[in-house]
C-alpha cells in the first residue's frame, strides 16, 4: 500500500502560505505557514502531523506486542511531542527531540512488562524506523 501527503506553497518562507492534505481526504487543505509552524499561530505544521502519525503507529505496535504476549489491550493513550528548533551552526530548522508519554491499560502485565513492550513499540514502529533521532518514552500502566 502507498500513502500520499500533498502540500502546496505560495510565496517566500516567512511570508508565504500553503496547505497540507492527505490522499484519503481525512485532512484537506489544512493551512500551514511560517507562523503556524514556528510561532504557534493557528494552522497545521508538518511536525504536528508527524507527531500524530507517530503516536498512532506506536499505539498499533504496542497493541500488537501485547497481543503477541496473549494480552488484550483495553486502552492506550499516547502523546508524541516533537520539539522543533534551529541548528545553532547554520540557523536551519531541525527536530531537536521526540518524546512519547504513554498511558496504557493492559490487564495481566506489570509496569516492567509495559516498559519492555513500549520500548519494543518505540523501536518497531514503521515511522520510528525512518527517524534517526534519539527518542524517549515514559510509559504508565493504568489499572
């Protein structure tokens, strides 16, 4: 299966505007600008979309790992936080860090097992495999 993201852009970097869409249409022409990406203004940012996609991928892998260990996941709530900054040597934008905060209810496991499952999910997620940045995860078992 192939998935596509589509973006348009008009104007220069700081004063231009664009849109972000997905092939499925679940996201259509969401506005993106320098301000929405770097200054917290309304609109989308590529990093926000990447964080959401990474959280979803992580959750599916974590549920799969639990299933392979004969456990049924009741719930997983993951927040992926991407910190965007600027390279000190050249001033170009760069992703500085990626951190997962996970709350999961998987009956029959303990915190140590959840930590193990979460680490395996962090490494096994398809999106994780293309990101070469060190990532961290903080997992909490809810019962």
